[in-house]
C-alpha cells in the first residue's frame, strides 16, 4: 500500500462545467447596459437615441388662400375703394385670429369652431391682398401689423424671453430694439396693450400671454404667409418680429409651438444677409437667456440655419458665436445639448481657414 505523507503530490484532472442548453432556435440572453449619457440599447441591442430627444419636423407646406385664390376674386378686391378694402381686410384678420363676426355673419347663423386650416387660409388671403395692394397699405394703413403685435407681444417686444425687467446680460430686447430702426420695433414699452379678449391660458398667462392661443397661432401663420407669398417687400415688417415668433416656442399649446417653429424658419429664410450680424443673431443670443428650453433649442437651430444660408456672415461672427453656444452644451436638457452640438458644428463649418 502506498503511504501518503506531507511530501506527496497529487494531480487533479479539471473538467469543464456543462454549458446550459438554450434550446433550438433560442439565443442566449445578454444583459444590456446603458450606453453613454443619451443613448440606450434597443430591443435588438442597437444603440438608439434618447427617448426625450426632439425630432426634426418636416418643412411646412406653403399656405394656400381661400377667398382670394382665383384671379376674378383678386380683381374684385382691386376694384374696391379704400374703405371697402379696409373692411374686407379687417374681416380676414378676424378670421385669421379665429374670431367670429356676429354682426357680419349674423347672430342666428350657427357657429363653427375655427380650425388651423381656416386660420391658415385667412392668413394666406391677407398675404395675397398685401402683395396686390402693397405691404405698406395693408400692414400699416389698414392696421394689420398693429393687430398682430397686440396678439403676440401684448407687453411689448422688450418683454419677450422672460426678460420684462431687462436684467439679462446685454440689456435684453430693449437694447436690441433701440439699436434697430426697423418698423416693428416701435412698441418697446412694458405697458399692457388691450387685445379685446380677457381669456387666459393657464401656463401662457404666467408668461404675460393673455391673448387666446388661436389668435397667436393665426398671427404666426400670417407672418409665415407674408414671408412665403409677399417676399422681400415684407422683410422690414416681419424680420423684427423674429423674437416674438421664437418666444412662442415656449407656449403650452402645441399648435402655437409648431407655428412658431415654422414662422421662425420662414423669417430667417427671407431675411437678407445684412440682417444677420446686427439684428438676427443678437435676437438669437438673447433667446438663449430664456428660462424655457424650447426657446433655447429653437434659437440654436436658427443659428445653424443662418450658418447654412449666410456662411460668410456667420464666419465673421465665430468669435462671438462659439463661446455663447458652447455654454449651452452643458444645459440640463438633452434637447438643448444636442441642438448646441449641431449648431457648433454648423458654425465651425463656415470657417474658410483650412488650418
């Protein structure tokens, strides 16, 4: 018999543990982990975008007129005297704002709610009239622009972006308005302008928006119609209202937010390159001080749009744009962070220096 002592060594044969059967047609489950700050794995294991990230909306289709869609209807408008034409335009403005005209339509006439399509058609009709009669006549003499300003900036242009007291760095919109000599920057006071309607929206009322959402959407649709149908002759009237359009991106009403985004895109598309450094970019920089993340995201997308449309002008502003936009990369909202990164890339691509 072999004796075993302290110096005896033994060899032990190691065997592999049996692999668990996963069955025919089944795959082994692999634990998925969160990837990065924004992406998470999807069901198939691919890295997807964050659920909270905003998606780009497709370009808005051109607005189509209704009552001034045919040549004979336009000829009828041109044949009217000044007073009759003014009343016709006034009725179209009320329809664009979603308001009913009881003394015009009749008190006993059944009331039908105004839809976005109805307001868009009325806005296009006003733009057609503006193109045929002249921008100055319709917008100024007939008071269309004043009605729009009462709806979207009831507290004045200086109160947009939540900066009614003018304490934001740079002096806020009041300072920007005072340096521009364009037509729509006349109202820079904080005094409330009566809009003819005391209804309020729960969230928007806290932002000083006492006008109904339908009227604000109609005002934005009208500005977009002026950009698309009237063109360059409407530029001095619509470009100064870019701040009001971007500010409406914070509305609690989804239709108003969509109209604000589409109108901002249309205004920047219409604006000339000379407006970028002195008017458009200062407004967009001021919008980045807004407490509303949707306003910031839209302002950043607008800067990227300027970089795509006017690269030479944006290239000269890079020393100003890069520090301001870089600060938004660290925003707590993923949508703002994503927009800031895209805007930085678009702005840097305008640099013609190969080094």
